C-alpha cells in the first residue's frame, strides 16, 4: 500500500454542531477500541485484517510499485474519541484499474445529525477514498434501492446507476430431490469452473453485461477466478465451445449467506427450466439457504425463480463512475537536454539536437 497522505480535513458538515472541522484519517490501531459498538460489529474482523496487512503492504510497495492487496480503510471524526463514519474500499481487479466501495458505514452520532449531515460525511469519506487510489480509472458501489440517502450521496459524487438486481432467497431441495444430470440436452456439457474452463464463463459474463459496465469493471479471467468459489458450474456448447449458461458462487462479501450469480446467454432462453435448475442445485450444494441474483430487466427469469419457490429478499443498485486525472506537463526541454548530453558523449562531432524554445 502506498504511503498514506496526511489526514484530510473538511469544513464541519451541516447538521453537526460544535467541534472543529471534519478529519478523515487512515485506520490506526487506536481506532479499533472506539469502533466497538453495534454500528461496526460486523466490520471488526475486516478492520483487524486491514491493520495487520498495513506493514507488509508498505514494505512490498517500497520494493516495487504494485496494487494494494489489503483493503483501504478511512475513519471520519471531529472528536478523535467519537468516530462518525468508516469507508472500506478495495481494488476490484488485479490490475487496480477498478476499485469498489466495499463498506460505507455511518455511526450513531452521524445518523443523529439527519440526512444532510450523513450525506456530507459519507460524501467526504468517498471523496477521500477516491483521491487515495491514484491508479484507479473507475469505481463501483452497490446500494439498496430503498436507501435514498446513500443513492443521493453517490449521485452527487458522480456515480451513475448501471444495473439493478433483485436478490432471491432460496432453500435448495434435499440431495434426494435434486434433478438428474441427464436432464441436460445432449449437445451441452456440465462443466465445473476451473482455470482451464474459466475463459468460457468469462466470455459468457462479458456477453450479458451492459457495454459501459463491462468497460468500467475491466475484469479479466484471473479476476473472475479470484471472485468465485466452488462449486461453480456452467453449461458448455460442445460444438461452438462456448458457455451458454452459468451459476457462479460468489466469494463471501457483506452477507454471511451464499450468493449465486446466474448467467444465461440471450440466445439460449429455452434453457430456462430443468437445465438451469440443475446448475442452481449443483452450485448451492451444501448450503441451507442461498441468495440468487437476477437482473430486474429479465422478467421471464424472475417469474421462473418465483415458480421455484424463491422469495424476493431485496433490490440492489450497482453504480459506477470514471475517474479522470490531470497529468502533469512533461518537462520537454529538460528531457531534450539530457538526451543531448548522452548523445553528445557518443558522437561528439555531431551537431547538437535542437531544443524547444522556453524559459
């Protein structure tokens, strides 16, 4: 992780009375005892991991510039003894071109300030996180569709909604009630996700994602493997050698329950039935309950999931934004002078290279 810049300070947000300006600092060890309340209980293991990795990350970054592997945590407060909010950000892909807001949490003192105070503090946290990730070209964030305050704050920071998904809670059938693999059409092969087959599922997910979101995520095959767990399966057309349907088990994130991302190629809608149900059952093996993600625009698939006995758990909005940074002007005159000096030693009788006019 690159060396932390000095703590950012902003004017006191509206709705928070008294005290000095808002201060935003990277997570330190003394912050943990102050975050031991109900607002941050589920974040404590993640915060402890981030603290433990800070030292090794700085050492590795001093040896060779590289994207950070540890989550970046910032804490906002006016009074050091009373944290107002926490933001946890993490790179979404290996290259570090896309980062995600993993958690954005407001404390009780922030919530008491009303919507204006909460929006100001959360906006300051997100803005500071974006400024710290100098190599990122895009950012993504998810929010519940009913959280109007969070959505408004993200919109003010340049995030635009690109996808809406419904989460369906499902209790998979017992092992004895699962479908027979022979229900899959003969031209399709049931394939597990591994390094050899990952490119097929990657191509399928690229095909079903909106073009703008696909460009912002900038996800590679290795990123797909990093973000998946076993069992994850797909149906591969043996003749065309491409995946036409997939059920990918996501790595545990903000929820302790298993999440499955269901993908279906637009030209293979007739698989909506026993073949897709088999994929879901195989991917949900060993789990008492799972959450299945479904795009809100796919009404036919939503009706089919409901026929399987699933109940809608909630709706999430995936938002994204690009990051444009101003590059420092190149020192053309100094570069030309250094090049002239090097070439002058090799060919002393040659005429010097012309240099640009300037001061």
